[in-house]
């Protein structure tokens, strides 16, 4: 379960960075809205998957409130999902 969540977290983090640092500048500087449409859609799907999976794991693995809040807030901060993946789901 955690392996799938870490993969979703990595993809969601990459999609957020692509949206913020590639697609948005392309839209507002070069007036190319196509990138925002596709990268934004991919990011939206991955964001929803990340949040639903985090809530599922909260109940499945009995996470405490602090861990749940950190994991959910990390989804809206650039590089946040990478921090969560490294801090809470690192392999021994």
C-alpha cells in the first residue's frame, strides 16, 4: 500500500512542479495555454488520487492527526510530497 502511495506522491509532486514552473510561465509569458490544459488535468487527477489515498491510509494504518495533516498539506506545497515521501515513507 505504501509503495503505491509513494509513487503517487512522486508523480503528484512532479506534476505540480511542471505546472508551476513550466506550464504557467508558458501560459502567461508565451500565451501557450495548451500546456496548462494537459499538465493541469494530469496534476488534478494525481492530486485527487493523492488526497484520497492519504485519507484511505489514515484509516487503514491508523495514522495520528499530525501525520495526516502534514501529508495532506504537503500536497499543495512545491516539493512537499517529496519531503513526505522521504520523511514518512523511506525504506529501511
